[in-house]
C-alpha cells in the first residue's frame, strides 16, 4: 500500500523533528544555559566555550539531583 508507506514516512519525519526539538531544548537551555550562567558567575570577564558550558551544566544538574536524593533520604529515613 503506497499510502501506508507515505503516512509512515511522514509520521517518522514529524517524530524525528519533535525529538530533535526536545533534545535541543534540554541540551541547549538546561545544560549549556546553566553552565554558561555558572561560569560567568566565577569568570565574568571571559566568554565560556560550548563544551565547557555543557560540562559545567551537566555537573551542576548532577549535583542538584544528588542533593535532592540525599535530602529525600534524610527526610524519609
């Protein structure tokens, strides 16, 4: 059925676009944005690179998750 193939390809393409947008949202805003803010707090005169922002943002969110986990354990246990 040619219509089934066309519909499947269209749906696959649409889902790929939506997935890419979600990935960009998470990566660009949450990781790199957070890293950029943290780096700029400690080094206001320098413009940080993309890799440094991503790494620092990942470390910040890992620390937030670890802190939330430890706080949860402390309050419930």
